[in-house]
C-alpha cells in the first residue's frame, strides 16, 4: 500500500513536471517569437536610421554648399559696394573741386554769374 501510494505520488509529480515542461516549452516558443519580432523591428529601425542619416547628410551637404555660395555672393556684393562707394567719393570730390573752381571763376567776374542764372 505504501509503495502504491508512493508510485501514485511519483506519477503525480511526473505528470506535474510534464505539464510544467510543456508550459516552459510554450514560454520558450513565445519568447523566441518575441525575440524574432524584436530582431526584425531592430533591423528595420537600424535601416530607417541609416536612411535618415543619409538624407540628413545629403541635406547638410546641400545647405553647406548653399551657405558657401551665399558667402561668396555676399563678398562679391561687398566688393561691388566698396567700388561704388569709392566712385561716389571720387565724384563727390571732383564735384567739390569743380564747385570751388566755379566759385573762384564767378568771384573774379560777378557779372558772369548773373548772366548764367
């Protein structure tokens, strides 16, 4: 009787262990499926990140070229502005000289001034 009871207890334990083993196998199967999904998503994210980096890298290169172009254009306009400013200063100086010469000319003969007005 004791042996029979012991066998029954061992059979119950074996049955429980088989059930637990099946549960663990199911857990492992689910874990493997989750790992597979995670790996798939991770790979997709890495590919996406790579594409985004590539796009940003290209955009940065384009913006850098545009900035260099604008800087050169700005320098060119600055040079043109300096030339125009020098020309204005020169013309202003020439105008002042001619005005002074005209004043000196009219100072010698005031009658000519009245005639030219």
